[in-house]
């Protein structure tokens, strides 16, 4: 057998192996690029209690948005809202799901008001229970004054400042009319930001929102008529909807991207600090809030 014949035989014998490898590679590439939605999953992010920080929620949302195995997300909101800037950061992260056409559906629990509604508004669809409390499009800032008490016990505090408005809200004296007007102007601006963002998210004309954006709350049933939510339904209804919408088996489990919390941190934050009065965590930080709080009304 000549050298050329040997090469020809080798090529013929190796051809099935080469073709098989190429077909396998093409199949893998095709399946990864065009994998059916039925093989994908639904992500879950839960936002509850007052929103003082956005870091963890934004991290979870971003991880689910960037994960190609996640076809859609359920955002469960049971919160009275919270600080303005963290609420705005979560809102913007929810808005990003629109850019990649990955549906994010909100399920409102007992309370999704003020900042809780704000972060929900950009969702593809908003579910609320008939008795869920939502809305409360407004902004609030409160100050504690104890100068009258201090004067009774003979304590006087003197403040030196450069800038007339530098110590606005000083608890050691009453606020002047000029200071009140200044603070009201700032709150009005933040309030308008709230209205404009809801208008953008819900495609509602801002002028039509203003009459109901006075801080009032709505039941889920009332919120439909106001155009603030899309449909009535429970958490289970929202999950069933998004799985059906994306043709994902109902039995598939939801995926969370929560960062596991260490035992020491949990003991300190949930046990020790909350059980011993003088070690309790500090109250809410100063600043303006998208917050519905019955304790300050």
C-alpha cells in the first residue's frame, strides 16, 4: 500500500469521528443559544420591612437579570417603603428588566405603600390582594425637638455655624418660617420625582396622577380603578401567571440569589441587639422617606 493510499484510508476511518464531534459541538451551541424556556427557571426576590438600604436587593435583582437560565422574576413586596435614595436605586434596577425583555412580576403582600409602591411600579405586571394596602405617593420628613425639655432642666446648647441654613432641623430650637419654606421646597421636588417616575413606569400622564398623589392609600381593589396596579391575585396567582406566560412547568421551583448570612451576624442583629434594650439597633437614619408609617400620623 502506497503512502497516499494509507493517508486516504486514515482520512476515511477518521471521518465519522470528526463529523460526530462537529455535530455534537453544533448541537451544544444551538441548545445553549436557543434553549427552550421550559428548561429555564423563575427567580424570586422578597422585599419586606422598611427599606433603609438597597445594596442586597440590587445585588439579588442584578444577579437574576444577568443569569441566562432565569427567564423571569417574581418580586414579592411587603413593605411600607423607606428612604428615598435606596428606593430609587431599586426602582432603577427593576426598570432594567425591561431593556432585556425579561418579565418581572410584582406580588404585593399586606402592605406595598409609598416606597413599596414606588419600587413596584416598573413591573411588567402588578398583582395585589383585594385588601392589600398600596399607593401613598408622597414623601415625609420628621424632626424631633427637645429644646423645651432641656430648658426645664437648665441645659442650653449653643451652635456656631457658617451658612444660615446649615443647622436646619436642629432639635435644640424651633424651626424658623424661612427654614420650613426651604424644607418644603425640597420635599416638593422629591415628591415630583416620585410622580414622574410612576408616570414613566406605568405610562400614566403625570397630570392625571397628581390628584391621587397626595399620600392617600388604596386597597388593592381601589388601586385597579386608579390605574396603579394591573390585577387582583395572590402570590400563588402571580407565580402561576408568570410560569404560564413563559411556558415553564408549574412544578419548577423558584430561584433566589440571597447571600447566606453568617451565624455570628444573625445572633448579633436578630438576637442580642434586639433583646437587650440598650443594645437595640439605631432608629431610622435621618433624611426624607417614601414611607407609609401609621406611628407618625
